[in-house]
């Protein structure tokens, strides 16, 4: 979520959204622009490409004999 709550000019908001959509098209990770809310919050989602952090930490802990240290 991107907060542009203090941006009041409609033209500026439209310019930011247009530029953002162009940049999203260049992103190799699937990214979806959802909407700009009444509070000028821009909602985006991106596809996860890595395993969740908790899984990464479990693997790290297991590699250190469950002590958290190597």
C-alpha cells in the first residue's frame, strides 16, 4: 500500500498512477495494481517468489542444530 494522502491535485495523482502502471508492466514479478482509494492509498499486490520468512528461519535453525547458532 502506498500512501499519497497529502497529494491533493487530481492531475498529480493521475500522473503517479500512470507512471506506476508503466513501471509495473516492466516488473518481472507479477504485480497487480488494484485501485487508488478515496484516501489516496494505492493498493498493489506482488506475487511471492521466495518461501515465507518463517520457513527460511526454520531451515536456518535446523542447520544450526536448533540452537540458532552455527
